[in-house]
């Protein structure tokens, strides 16, 4: 894994701890470490086949007294439950599409069509495909029934926001920085209701969606637009309680940035969005990974090494926890 190689290249003593099906196994793997000298780099975005269960990993690490990169278990749970996250955004006056949660394929949808239907507690565009955007009540209930049956969870139904789509990578704690904004280019998708990031567009290289939804970073924006979109992402980061790093996805329509998703553990594989935004900002991959770690170390008052590339101070042991 490049993340492990990157940290080792900077002199950190790191032991990968892959997490499979058992929390007891993770507890045993952490037993030899001291909470005073070992810091956990958390890279789990799922556990035992469940996105929501990723919270269990962070809760265990915290309950054992270990400090870690990234958001707390409470914040992870908030981000995974999209309906709760949207309530938090609304309470802070942050624009997000109006929504309704369906626990069964029945009832009346209160808002405007078209609407998009998605699982309430999944990420990575799981459950999002060409049929996700609906234009009638009958289509909506059919899609709700499909999501509940296929993904065994409630369905989130949102007003579909047209317009441009952006991804804003943010990092920091006391002070926040928005990295260069990325735009998803839907120009090759003629149907405006198909201009969504489907599961195929992220994970199926042979699909039309994957091959015809390129990204552009930095996005072509007027300075005022860039400021407005970045500020929405920074406000979201604060309101949700993200730490160290995260990503906020936004639809921009009629001058309003609507927050459509929040990722508290964004993908850090070298060709993914967060590393690409960091690269555009002038960070190598190893720079980026170490910077995330340094944000976390500083937050916990572990003064081991700062700033980047300018110190040869002794390094803490590192435990890298990842789902596999």
C-alpha cells in the first residue's frame, strides 16, 4: 500500500494492522502497543462488509486509549448516516437538498421532482446508478423498494440539484485549508438526469460512466465562485466536526453551493481525488500523507516533527489500521 510506503519513507516505524471480521483480533493486535508511544493512522471506511460498522473500529481504538488520525467515532457515525448529517447542516444554515427518509416503499414525497434515491448509510456511490434519479411518485416508490431490499437499509430521497458538481478536499484543525477544487465533467452525458456519480463511474473501468466522467483540478471558476464553494466546504467541515482531513461534495446551482455528501475518510489511493488535489497544491504523495499525520499529532500535542521535511526528530511508532 502506497500510504504505508510513504510513511516509512519519512522514517516512521509503522506496523500495518489489517482488520477483517473480528474486533477481538484488532484488540489483540493493538495489545503490544503503548498508548503513550503508538499513534494510529486510521484508514478504515468499512468493516465486515458494512459501511456503518466502520464506527466500531474507531470506537474500539478510542476505548483502548489510543490517539488516531481523522475524525472521532461520533463524527464518523454522523457522516455515515446521511439523514443525520443533513440535519446538522440545516441546523448550521448550510444549503443542502431538501430530503425525506423512507423506511418502507410507502408514503408521500413532499418535495419537488426530479429526485434522487440512495441508501441512507453507504458511501462510494453504492446504490447509485442510471435508475437513481426519478421523476414520478411511482418511480420513486419502486426505487425506494429496491434500495431497501437490496441494501437492507432505509432510502434517502433528495431533490435533484442540477448544475455543476465539485469536490472540495479540506484539511487542518484550528486553521483549515481548502485544497484546489475538483470539478466532475458531465459534458459527455447528454441526459441531464444522468449527470450523477454512479457506482460504475467510480469503480468499473469498463463502463461508459467511468470513461466519460473525467475530473478537472483545479476547476475553472471565477474567484467569487471559488470563494463561495470553498467557504461552504469549510463551514461544513466545522459543522460536522471533521478532523485532520476530509472531503465535501457540492452541487453548484443558481449561485448556491448545495452540500450533497461528506466523506470523513476520503480515499487516499494515489489516483484518487484527495491526493490529486494535494498534488495540484504542490504536495507529493508522501508530503500529503505525512501532512495528515502531522495535523493529527499536533492536535494531540505530540510534538514529534514539524514542519514537513525540516526536522529529523525521533518518530513515534505508527499503527496503520485499514479494512481489508
